[in-house]
C-alpha cells in the first residue's frame, strides 16, 4: 500500500489538488497536516511514519508466516487461516 503526505499552510487552504495527484500515482492512504511551514510539529507526518513502520513490520511478519507455512508442517490449515 502506498501512503502519501500532504501539507497545507492554513485551514482555509484545500489539500484536494495534492490528493488528486497522489491518487494518480497509486497512493491509497493519506496523512494531511494543516500547519504553517514555520511549525516544526507535523503530527500527521509522524503518524504516517509510524504507519509505514507498522506496515513494514506486518508485511515482514506475514512473509515469515508464508515461508513457515510453505516449509513447516507445525501449522494446520485452520491455524493458518486464523493468522492470515
């Protein structure tokens, strides 16, 4: 899944144009901050970075489970279905 970050400087500004462009490039999940460029705090950017870390970790775990399913008989089909 592709994630994208959008920032506009004020609440009055519309982020939709940026979102449209990101969608054209396959982005599915958006994190939008409406904060001044002067502000060092970007909560949605931080949230996106945590999300990406979680996605990477989950994908890594899933890939490990796929390999275990392929080469190890410890998991029954029923157990596999519960996990996957």
